C-alpha cells in the first residue's frame, strides 16, 4: 500500500486530511495537531476506522460509496458533485497493471463463454 492510500477505497489520507482532522475533533475531541506527534500509527488507524457516519469524513465516505439508485436519486447537487469528483479521481488512479489484469479477466471470461480454455 502506498503511503497516501487508505485501506478504504473511499478516502485518501492526504487529500482528505482536513476531513480526518475535523472528524477526530467531532467524534473523539482529539486535536490531531497536538496529539499526532505522540500517537502511534496503529492507534491512529484504529481511531480512523472507528469514525462513524456522523463525522465530516463519514458523511463524505457515505456519499462517495453509495450505490443504491433510489438513494442516489435523493442526492442534491452537492452530493452528486462530491461523488462525481471522487469517481473521476478513482478512474485516473487505475494503474497499467490493473488495466492489464482487468483485460485478461475479461478475455478469460469470453474464452470460457465460448467453451475454450487457455
């Protein structure tokens, strides 16, 4: 995992750091500017993963990850913009290796449908 990637595909540790900071303050009352220098990485990750949907990051992650068409219909312009921008960013971050793997998977699926093997 690269340093800026999170285990959750719906947030970025660097780009979303302002949301992380405000979420820690909201949910835990922790000021990261004061606490982070002494905080161990595992503790930070545990607290980050424990953030709920009522925090700024939680709300944005919920918007970015929503797939239910009925819920998407209720989104306003702001929510659609947040989701659209995130999805556009994710498309740009697909590596050549990931593209190659996806293409091979599609090719193998077509081979199987045609009754052929390798």
